[in-house]
């Protein structure tokens, strides 16, 4: 069966990154990309043949127009991108180097989506042709109105029997662990597919903890919230320039783990979104749990090698790495 329409709801911002490994204080110019968790997922899915639609709000000015044009170029449906509001959110990224970790600085207060009202989004119309709704824990952190909007979207999707996925994606710059835990605890019982890591599950919900393994985190999330499918990412590394990435997926009665990818990091930002897109891709294409987690981990691995937030790689490239062909030999 062909994949159905996936609707992604969230904020897209302008990402500014100093060239090379310069710090913000050294920069005299910036590389610019559009970026945002749910938008990253929508772009990856569209590139892999899964129809995707982005729901957001952008300013009615040339910057907003450029963002919409970028989504169109990426084959993402923009029917429900609203225009208006004061500004597009901005964030700055310092790339990692050796023992210096990557750094993100936000300038997103009073953005168009953060200032939007719940009444602006007609979820019956937005989800009319959708089989899947994807969200993240970032959007309800933007404002009380967005918290209510996410809840409305979930309720509408449940009425349509659409699958709901959520990447927990906790951002400490936006809200406290206590507030995030309370808000997401109200949303997760409606979610079918949950993506997170052990740190966020422990911090927000007291699940797992530092002594527990990924499987304990998965079991805790399922017991607490009834999630049908849970995916957990794992990272280890001695420096910011090198990392080992793997994942665990629980679906039905199966717990499966991906192979561990040893990565030379070019740009880590957006790799978790590539993983999430890979999970959605596998489930939409009815891959086995093992094939799904391998595809998602391979997508995240490749994203680490690509500048910017978008996972600019084809499904064929991801499948090749998922099958174990990661030699890096010249392709011609």
C-alpha cells in the first residue's frame, strides 16, 4: 500500500551558522538555512516519496515567502502555511569541534507561530486527506495557545483514526522540565508513536533513569502512556567530532536494536529529525521493525554528514547504508 499523507505541525525558523567552526563572536558572515524539527521531518519524507504537508505560520514578507518557496522546492505541500504575525524566529548554531560541543542560541520570542491563536487552525480541513499527524514537544512550549492547538490537533486526528507521532524534543530554553512534563503527560496518551531518548524520559517523566537501559525506558513509556510504538535513540562519543549512534524500537511484541554507526560529525543539528522521519517512513511503508529501526538510524547517520537542518539524501542512499554498505567509496 502506498504511503498516505503525513501532516507536520510546528515552527520553521531561520538558522544562521558561522562558517567553518567559527564562534558567534568571531563571525562576520553567516550561512543561512530554514530549519525546524517538524519541517525537517516533512522535507525528508517528501524526498523519500511519502506525501507530506507542513502546517505553520510565517510572516507575510519576503522572508516568509522564501521559506514557503523552499518547502515547495522540497515537494512539501504548503496549502496550510498561514501568513501573518510579527516575525520569523531565528536561531544561531555554533558547530562542534573536538571537545567543544555544538551550541544553539535562540531568538524566537514573539514569532508568528508563537503569537498565533488556536482558532486559526481548522484541523478538520487540515487533516481531511491525512493518515498521519506528526508533532513535537517544541510546539506546545511556544505559548499557551500553541499548547491548546496541539491538543486540538491530537483530538481531531484521533477522531479521524489517523496515526499520531510525537518527538519529545525537550528544549530547556523554552520551558522547565516540570512544565514540560505536565503538558506532555496530557498529550502522550493520545500519541501512537513516541520518539525520545533516555535523558528526556527520565528528566520529564521520571522514567528509566541513569541506571536503566533503553529497554527499561521503552517499557516505562508504554506502561505510563500506552504508546503503541516507542523509539529510543542512543549516542556515545569521546568528543563532539565523533559519535556512535544507535536506536531501539519497540513495536507490537518486538524489541529490536539497530547497528551502531560510528560517525565523523559535520553537523549534528537535525539528525534526530532525520531519525524520526525514518521511523515514520518505515511504518508507513510497512517495513519490519528491524528494517524500520535500521532505516531510521541510517538516515540519522547520514544527516550528521550534511550541513544544514534538512536531510538531503535519497531513500536509496539511506537503504544502502541501512543494509550495511557504508564504506564511503566513490560513487560514479
